[in-house]
C-alpha cells in the first residue's frame, strides 16, 4: 500500500445515531481488511489449460480492486460531502457484489456437475471481458454474443439468494429492493433531484441550499447498505477462492505471494 486508506472525518458522523455510527465503524474496518490481500501481479500458469479456474482468479482480483476503490469513493463522497456520489458509490458496490454472487453460484454448479467446465470457462471469459458497447470494439455478431454483460437484475437475484441463505435475510428480494431505492436516488428523478432543495408546491416556494450536505436519512439508510454489501462481497470473494483451492485447481502465481483470502475474524 503506497497511499493512506481514506477514513471518515469526525464531523461526518457527529450528528448520527449510535446504530449508524456502528455501521460506518464496521464499514471502515472492512475497508482496511482489504489491503493485506491486494496483489501487484498475477501470472497465469501456462503448464495447464487456460480455463475457468485461472480466469475466475483473475476476475476475483479485478473485482477486489474495483470494490476497494469504490469503498474509498464512499468515504470520499461523505467527506466532501456529496450525497449523489455517496449513493452512486454504494450502488456500484452492490453491482460488484451481485456479479461476484452470480459467478460463485455458477462455480458451485460446476463443481456439483450441473455445469460443464467448458461452459464455466466461457462464462468466466464473458464476465471478465463483458461490455455493453461492442460496437466500440468492432466485434462481429458472434463475438458480441460472447461478451454481452450479464443482466444486472439477474446478478442481483444471485445476491438476493446469497443474502437469504448465508446472511439470514428474511426478505427474499431485499437486495433487489435496495438496488431499486439506490437507483431512485442516483437517477435525476424526483428523489435524485431533491438534493439540497425543498419544495412547498402549494405555497409557491422552492428553496435551495448552496452547499448541501448528506441528509441524515440518506446517511443512515445507505450507510447500512454499504457495510452489508462490502461484508457480503468479502464472504463471496473468500468462498470462491476456497472452492478453487478445495478442488485442487492449478492457479496463477500471485505477487506478493500469500493467501488471497480476506481475514474477517
């Protein structure tokens, strides 16, 4: 690590309740736990076929890098403060965790014999190189079908199932609901455009805060999401590495060497 990990400024949490303060404390502690497993380099094992285990390893490390930087974005947005960027960062974390949940579900299917290694290899490549703009790469129709990104709602369903089975969520669509709520605040619709303004429609007056902060309700609700989503990501990330190791797969060489699993205890 060459740069200090961002941390929340004291004034950010000065007016929140104890539960919200606890959520952010847990979130910050998880952000710090990502650092020891960060790798500078990964070399593919050329002595074996380049199939799903090594591609999954590559996807895991790139996903770790993304959510690591995005979690810094959550902290930086709150320190700014910038409510829109805070909400969008949390939504991005949800999408990263959802994609990883979808990948894990298919890894489990592969080791259960319900999905072939060849099909898993194609899926891994698709997720690694997915794009919503194939025209920018001048791909043919056949090539385009191989790199089409997994639908975000499909991926979120996998995270919903993980939240129910592994996190004890009673609502089977809790994460989907979270995503819908985050989108409402991210898009420039009614809620998204309410940042820093207050409208008295019948009184004929709308007021604007020149230097708006993050509203307490937004801070409390989405702060909880941030912690749970990062925790879920860590659990899924660790389980994927464990499944590959338990299967005795030949994996890439990592630098620095050492276990890539995030220590959570």
